[in-house]
């Protein structure tokens, strides 16, 4: 499985908090144990493509959202979700 090293962890954290999803719930959806996801969030491990795809789908985001290096703009991010982007 391809490991993705360029995930914007701030966007990942913001997205699951914005959706009201707990870290253990997100780990379960991704097929990871919570300790592994915590290592990813700490920058000590990487997600595989399949894991990121499951997370993106569950959070209503596209893969590219998590690869964008720019900071998330909360108002725009929420509006994009409502509009179906």
C-alpha cells in the first residue's frame, strides 16, 4: 500500500472536529487502531492511500483537500461541505 507523507494534518484534525467525529471513531472507519491514528496525527507515522480514501469519504471531503498545504479556512470549508464539494 502506498504511504502518503504529504497529508495536511491540520486539515485532517479540523475535519474530524468539524464533523463531530472522535479520533477513535475515525480510526475505526479507516481500519486503524486508535494508537496508529494518533501516531499519524503526531507526525510519527503515515496513512496509506486506502486509509485516507476511507477517511475522506467518511468526512465528506475529497483526497485533495487533505493534500493541500494551505491552512483550512473554516467558513469556506463548511460552506464547501454544504454545497457538496
